[in-house]
C-alpha cells in the first residue's frame, strides 16, 4: 500500500538514546531540557527570530488569534485545512473569506482590501503546500489598515523567501510538526514571531497563563510540547538534508514524467526556496479526478483530495461564493510524496496516473 504520505522515523535506538536523560531525571514535560534544546536548534536551522514549541499545530493558531484577533473579523482563505477556519470560529472571531489565486493557490492579495471593514482586526492566511503568499503586498495592506497578520505556515518548514525564513514575516507564523509533515515531532507545532514584545503574551498563553509558580498574567491553556516530542524532533532534525533530497527527487520525476497539460500543478512564487512538502495536481474536472483516483486506488495507491472541500462551503461557516477556490478544491489531488518512496513506486504511480488521464 502506498499512502499519500508516511512519517519518517529514525532508528528507534537513536530516539531512545536522546530520551534517556528524561527518564534518568523523571522529567518528561513542562519545558524540559530536550524541548529547550530543540527550540535552539530549530531557531538556528531555520534562521527564525523567536520560537515557542507547542504540542500540536492547531493550538498556535488559536493562541495567535486569542492574542491578536480581538474577536473581530478575520480575513482568511477558503483553500486551507479545516484548522484554519475552525480556529477562527473557536476564538469567537468571524472568518471573512477572500478567493485564491488560481496559479499560486494562495489568497488573492488583490482582493483583500475589498473585504476589510471597520470590524476587521487581522489577516490569517495560509502558505499553501509550502508556497508563500505575497507577504509584501499583505504587509502593506495590514500597515495601511492597522491590522495584524497571522500566517498558517503549517507546511513551511525550511521554506525561505528572498533568503529569509518564511516564519519571519507577519506578526505571528504557526507551523505543524505532525507526523505527516517533512519535519515532525510525532505531534507538535510552533509559534514563530519577530517582535520580542509578543513573547510574554504568547508564552503565557501556551502555559496556562503562568508568569511564575503562583501568579497568572491572564487566561491561558496547555499547549506545551513534551520531552517525548522534543526527543523525536532532535532525532529527526539531523536527517533533514536526506529527507529533502529524497523528496526533491520524487518531485523532479513527477515534473518530468506526468502527462501535462492534461493536468497541471501549482506555481511556486518567485524568489522562494521551496521544501517539496506536497505535490498537488489539478484536473480539468472532478470527474477526471475521480477516475484517476479510482485507477490509483485499484493498485493500492492512495493520494488525497487536499484541500477539500473549499472552507467557505462548510456548514458552520457563513457561505460566500469563492469560485476559484471551489473549482480548485473539487479538482485537486495530492500525489504520494515522502522520504522512503522508492523510484520504482514513483514510476508506477506516474504510469497508472498517465494511463487514466
């Protein structure tokens, strides 16, 4: 069986060796030495300014919205994972959707200003499949209207734009270290930011509001990463060059052998060093997608309809017509892409796909 992704796992003995110090100290949570070590190594590896590690990739979105959203209207994209919209609603804000660019698949920045009202407090948008939004245009709009900018950068580990970590743009960026991501801690995530003044409200929010053993700065929740997760991250991080090289080889094969233009993929934004996080193909119709998906499934190959459906169509979000996002959502399929997918398996995927087009 070939799934759309598969977690990279280092040798179990390597993980256990890193974790031994936690066992010896009986310290497995509450920001122990392994989590602190991972924060420092990730800050250095990524070229990021400030980082707070978390236990998953959704809580950072909720924390950022709690700190910056002020229960207002949030400009957002309909083409993302459900966590983007559900976090807005969970924090008692209102999602206001803006359609996407058909090539980059990120929010169409030229349509943002028309959606801003006097109730708008922030822009929360997704770097789709690791492909950056137009961060410069979005920041200019935010500055003009005094808005905060939050990026759902769940897919963006290692991505740079103009030689700068993508995590250093906007007020806050969030990332997921879920087991399916190219870098992972089993479950996990992070808050990234550049303004040191945000450290305390973000940090306190992820640790019950504590600003000491017996004092509280305000309402918080428990989003701390455990030592078990930190150890996994420390075990995976040294393999990143190997992981990226294998993923790049698969992407290159797809680019060179899929039967274009019967399908298309997305355009990586100029000046971006991409991370090969996902490989979406977009069909001319949903019927074409379903036919190709069935052909692959017949051979125990399971791509994923990702992102589907367009979030403006889900029952608990107010429906606003988003024709580009809706059209892409019903016709996009992500092909298998992970370290460990062999050359023979990659060739088989392309052969079956091309025959079905």
